[in-house]
C-alpha cells in the first residue's frame, strides 16, 4: 500500500515539476504604473515570478534552469480573455486540448469561462497539474436565464448552490424577470459571489449597474438604453448613456465587439472566410459560420456596427472600465486569435497602445484580485508572460508578434507553438 502510494506520488511529482526559468536582458513593460525596465532579468520558479530587476540574479539552487535570451525583445503580462467559452465535453478530449492550446497560442494566459459545465473543474485541475496545456481558468456557473430560473426563491437557491460548488461567478443571460434578478443579486452579495454577463431586458442597464453587476458583457444594454438598433443613434443619445454609466456603479465592460458586430450587423463573407485562424476549427464549423453570416447579412441594417463602434469609442474616452473579451468560439471567433480581433476593434475605437496593455492585462488582474495575483510583472505574481518581438507601446498590433508565452510558469516557445498549431490545422483539413 505504502509503495503504491509513493509510486503514485512520484508520478504526480514528475508531471508537475518543471524547470525554473530565467528571462535575460529583456525590456520589461511591467504594468506596475508605467514602469519599463530595460535590460531586465526575470526569474520564474514554479508558477510565480520570484525576481524582476535590472541586475543579474543568482538563485540559490538552480540545477534545473532554462534560460531564455530576451535581447531585443519585450516582455508583458499575458493577455486575458474575459468572455471565453470552454469545452463542455470530456476534459482530456482532443477538442478540449486543442481549444485550450489555441488560447495559449494567441497569448491568452487567463480565461474567464462564461458558461459553466462541471467538467471544467477537472479541466482546470489538469491544467494546474501540467497534464493539460492551457490558461488559468476562472469559471462562471451554469447560466441563470428565463428557462433555468422559475421564481425569485428558486433563483436564490441556485446562487447558494453554485457558490457552494465552487464556481467563481454567476452567469446572467436574458429572460430573467426583474424580481428574479433582484433576488439573485441580493443572495449573490450575501454569499459573496460576483455576477456578470448580459443585461436582461426586464432589468435594464442602470438597474443592473445599481445592483452591482460585476461585468456588463456585449454592450447590448448600452445600445438598448440609448434607443436600440433600428436607426442611427445621435451623438447626444450615446453621450447621455455613457454619462449615466459613469454616474452609476462603474462595472467592468466586456465589449466582445467584433463578434456582436457580425452577429447583429453581418460582415463581408469573403474577408471573414479568408481569416488565417479559421484553419484551426473543423470544416463543419467553418461551413456553419459561412451559412450563418449569409443569413445574418440578409436582415442586418447599416447602422448597427456604427452605433456600437461609436458607443465603445465614447465609453473609452470617458474612462470606462474595460477588459478584453471576445466570446470565443462563437461565429468567426477562434479561441486565442479572436482576442486579436477584439484588440483591432479597440484600436478602431481610439484605444492607445498604453491603454490597450492596461485593458488586456492589468485590468483582468484587478477584476480577479480576490482570487490570485496576476496582471503585472512583479515578484509574487503568477508567472503569466508574453514575450514579443516588437514594442507594444509603439503599436498595439505588435501584441501579435509573439516570440513565446508563459502560462503559470510553463514556457511555450514560438517553435513549440507553431508545431502544435500545425498539428491542429492538420486535424481540421
Ligand atoms: Zn458568451
């Protein structure tokens, strides 16, 4: 018995033990204020940053050390996908493995999963133990909506149950009545669990903000309050909504702008089909996307995207709390790479390179500050890092020039990532 136990322990140990890493002579954009350290040395032990500074670092015991030459490169915290969807099937299925790896391949080291399935607890644990390659996961519970919630009392019971089961937050979907929503919000505050997602039509944006909804995803609540999608919104209508948001509880906004732009506003079929990342999803998925976008195009009006883009620009200008989120893997949103599309949408909305880094990294760490420490490059932080070939403070698109990704201390070089991406593309030919 003892032998069997120690054998098991040593197998587990060999899975979870990995080399310490030293990234040398890199330009570190630490996101601690606007600090930039040139010639920085960053030492990573286990899943933590142990040291960062611009002197050489000599750790006490470093027999198992991997050194990464950062000369000429830029180091930032990893990106966060704050509205992602995680596989619902078996934790170690090929599809789950591919989806989780795609997030890493896009530079995403944290995912807030927005539709809970108990299998995701297992997935999260397997990533932690190094059995699966993937980002750190925070999990929203199964959806609270018009069909899963039948009364204010039953809604409150679900909140208690999900809190006890260990979910990180509650997912709000359309269809809840005002009374159900209020009961859920009250219980959520009582037991200490955040709630975020959609704004149910019966509730409305301002009420949701005043009830302390932690995140407003997709911006539909903003558009609805401004006057809807049937006609062009005036600048005055948009400004008025932004003002109300700023005077209420400044909840986190997760725009998921490219997805909703095409989901409601349609898109150029040829350009969408040409996106390089499409090759990482199955031919069936690609076919479904093609058919769906053609159907959407038949009923979309030309004002929808313009309204949404102007709303996002105005929110940004006003100093709104924004995080990155893309709602992968929905319509033309390939996990990991759909965050690049979101970054492009934010560039269009006028977001500066400095603010893009704040939105993409540190803000997610702020959002999850009760759970762990990440989102900046400082000693003690979770070692989620992105090594870039070009300076992201000069151009946000340099975020796409990735030389390697570190997720909770595990290093994936460009060559590792390219080899795995080629495998995923081959499986989806
Ligand atoms: Zn979603």
